[in-house]
């Protein structure tokens, strides 16, 4: 099989990575997209040329690496929600351990939204997300906060930030 090198933008690689299913390579994803564009389902309408593959201008801005799996995320809140959810699936007691940890001003997860922001309870109504099972997640987060929260989550899960879990910010 002949191989060639092509240059693609980082956001295109992020979008392709987000479309991957478990062990697929980026080549597999590209092949599927091209095959889908070349063989549309059903008889084609009056078309003079095949339709190009339209790629979003801004695919997921962030790429989350979780235990070898790659996920594209659009928002910082999605990065945090996806990572916390994955860790919670691996260990049923994880959220309880994480709820005991806190940064200087807040917790990452809590049983009630008001406990997320003890010094600023007015933030609880606007900046919290129900993640199921009676747990709430703090969503008023910058990139620095997300890194800090993921480090706390890794500590509570016995995982290593930067190895088991890491984020590439767009």
C-alpha cells in the first residue's frame, strides 16, 4: 500500500479524532467519510457533481484523552462532565471521594448545588449541572479551573493526570 504525507490543520485532526470509534485509526475515519460521500444512500437527485464533504469550521475545540480513548469536546464544561462521568463509571465510590476534595473556593461535585460554591451560593443556580445519581457538577470553570478539577478528580480516582487523563485545549 502506498503511503503519502499530507498536511492538515490541528482543528481538522481534532474533528477526525472526535469521530473515531474505539480502535479506529484516523485513516479509517477518513475512509468512511470519503466512502459515505462517494456512495450516498438511495438514488441521487439531479446532481452535476458529487457533493463535497462539509466539515464544520470549528470542530471540538478541546480533545480529551481518557485511558487511551480520544474524545472531542466543544466546551470546557463538556470536557469536565465527560471526564468525571468516565471516572464515575469506573468506580462507584469515586464521586463520594471527589466531593470531599475542594479547591480554595469550591468543590468539583456535591450532592446539592449550593455546596459547590460555599462562599458564593448565588453561583449555584446558574453554574451547576445535574450529572445524575443525585450529584451536581460545578460548571463556572476556566481552563485553569478545569486542569485543577481534573487533577483533583485523578487524585480521587487513583489515576494520573497527564498520563491517564489529559486535555489538549484548542
